[in-house]
C-alpha cells in the first residue's frame, strides 16, 4: 500500500474555488458512481448528521498521512486506508477535527488493508462534527475511483460554465432590449422554476412571479418577513456562512453605488448555472434598466400598474391573496377606506398619483385606463389617464375639496387639470369592496353623462357614483344573468346593425339618453348635424320598435346601455 502514502499519492491540479462554486456533486451522488459502488460503500455517518451526505465535493484527495489536513483547501473528498493515522484515541479524534477545520467534504475509508472496521472514536468524532463518513468493504483502485469522480466533477463544471454563459447572454439581451422590470422578474422565475420577488428599499413588492394560490401565504406580513430575512442574510454574510438550503436567496439590485432594492428567490430546484448566478444576472439586467431610465421610476410605472390591471380583469385567485399582494406593494387595505378612481383627459403618472394620495395621508396604486373609458374620447390618447385604487386612513373623507386637490396633483401640467375628468367610486372596505368601487368608477368613465361638479366652474370635473344610482345598481348586479339578458334583448337590433355596417347607433342612443329633452346638445355630443342626428334617432326607433320619447323606454334603454358597457369591461 506504499503507493497510497503521502509521498507517492496521486497529485492533480484542482480547479479554482471560484470556478467550482456551482454545479458540484454531493457526497451522496458520488457514492452512486459505479467505480465507488464497486467498493460496496457503507454510510457510517450521513443523513443522521445534518445531511452530511449533501456536502458538495470540489475535488478528490488520496492520502494516508496523519498530517493531511494542512494540504487541504476545503471541499475535498478524502480517500484513505488509514495506514498512517495515529493510534491513540485522542489523536484520532484530533485528526478528524483537523479534517473538519480544513473544510473536507467527506471521509472514505477502505477496509481490509489496515483496518477491519473503522475505529469507534472516528465514527463518534465524525458524527459530532457532522462529517460524512463512508467505509468501503471491497478493495478498489483509488486511481480508477479518483478518475471517475474527477470526470464527473469536470463534466458538471463544464455544463455549469455553459449554463452560466447561456444565462448571462439571456439577461444581457433583456437589458439591451429595455425589457420592463416585471418581464425580467418573470424570466428569472421561469429560469429558476421558483417564485421570485422584486422589492424596493422600503421592502414594498414592486413585481413578483408567484403562483396565485400562494400569494396570500407569502405576502401576508411581507415587510416584516422581508426585513427578518435580510437581517439573517446579513448575519450569514458577515460570518462567512453558506446560504440556508431552504431559505430565501437575496441579491441586491444596484449599480454605480446606487441601490434600488433586492431580488428574492424562494426555495426551488438546483440550476446548472447556480441559483445565485441566475439571480445575480437578473439583478444586473434590472440595474441596467434603472440606469437607462435615469430619474424615471420605471418600477412604479410598470410593476404596480399590473396589480390594478389584474384586479380589474379578475386575474387573481382570491380576495385574501389580492389583499396580501396589495398590502405588500405598499397599499394599506385592512382598516382603510378604499375608493376606485378613473382619471381621463390628461396624462397621469404613478409617482404623481401616489404623491397626491400621500398628501391626503393615503396611498395609491395606478393601472391602465380600461378600454372604452373616458366618455367623449377623453381617454383616447396613450397615457391620457389612469385607473387608480386609493387607500385613505380611517376617518379621512374624499370630499369635493379633497378630490379636486387630488385630481390637480395627478397631472404635472396645471393647465391640463382643467381637462381632467375624475370618476369616483363609492367608499368601501376590503379588497372586494374596493374592486366594486373601482368598477363603479370605470362605469362612470364609460358613460356619457352631463358635466359633473367642480369648485370654481372650471375643471377638474368630478363624477361620483353616489350621484349616479343607476350606475351603482348596475355595478352591484353586473353579473346577474337576468340583467345581461335584458341588455341583450333591448339592444340586439342596434348591435347587429352597427356590427354589420360599422354604424354609430349605440353612440347616438347614448348621447340622446345623456341629454334627455335636449336634442341639440345630444347632436353636438354625437358630433353630428341636427338633421343627421334626427335621421339616426328615427332609424333607432324603427329598429327597436319603441317610442324614444317615452320615459320608461328611456330608462330601460339607459339600463341596457350601462349593462352592456359594464359587461364589456
């Protein structure tokens, strides 16, 4: 066995520690290699010692020397017959302690040449230190075993390098294309096959890719959980410890000395490139995006807008999950008064909306103006307006003065505020009530209504749900099949006419109902001459077979139009 002693042991060049950080096999995986299995391995210390078999193996070292610890760099799997080990129990215990201090991944002892069984003191010491200890019951060629293990390590390292190159290219391309933050987060989550969250420095969730069913559990109390996870991560980094295998993986999003937030990956499967590498590349892409945006807060513009859009379109699993997600994004729900708002007629930014809400002691999240909102084309220009979910503290009322101040704070150009029309849903509690209020505001914005209230005769114009009882009724009963059937029965001839001929009869009818008793104003609102307008009215009466001057008929048609607009949100 002289060829296995220190003087004649197999020496090989190890890869650098930096190159070996990712994609390394575990002791457990190495034991399954045929060359190792041929020695009939018996695990003496493993799963019962803090999953010692899960330790990553960076390289294999062969030595029988009692002083081998000084030659180890950490992460090695040590192969030995034990022929050069000390004989005294205390010295054997110290020998094992030295291996652990050197960072050895595991110890494999071949029985037969020197030991018939592994000394009990070695087993006890290995268990105390959580060191994987394996006995080989058959003699094997250490050269063959080393070659097989090294081949496995090199193969996996090569695969890891290729995977890291592919990940780097993917996220570099996203950064160069100017991909938005929420899309980058989505790509990170797909790459890791795990939930991923992007948060700002205030621990508010900016964007997340999380299964809908898990949102309530994950985002409830998010700020406290996130702060606690950050503290643990900082303590781990300060002590030089490894990430917890079942913990959150946290990477800062920063560049040029500026930190904007953090990327957090929840537990998931291993990735060939390494989970940390994937998350770091995603953080780089996000940081480049922030640098490219300059002072513009793209995170607020993109990430939070999606929350309101998802709420309006019903893309959430339940109200509990939606409430937790909104709370995590910085919008207080529990105990707050919620209002749904739709502002059209001028460009509204997420930053200004939240600043205006903060001036009232509240917070706001901004979404896109729903299709068809804006009444007389006020919201037709790209970016001209927004759907807003407003949260106010208890006791704070959104009276006319507060609403006008809020509306003026929504836009950067003071002159544009006069063109703004702010539709305000009823005050509500909880996400379900907030969604109903938001839908009321959408219905108000879609309707052709007489001019709402202002404080000085000039804009902004306010439309309130409580002033439109029919709109509130439709918002409450929007999913009732009988109401939908009424709308279809009343308007079917006009819908079919407009679809077949590209007509405008529905718009003309809406203008007439918005200005009852004033056909001149209705014609003006329809952008038609009075003669053409009257021709359209006559055609509508003929198609529907009704008298449009009859009050009950007007009410039924008005209800049908509101139902149609509400159902097509």
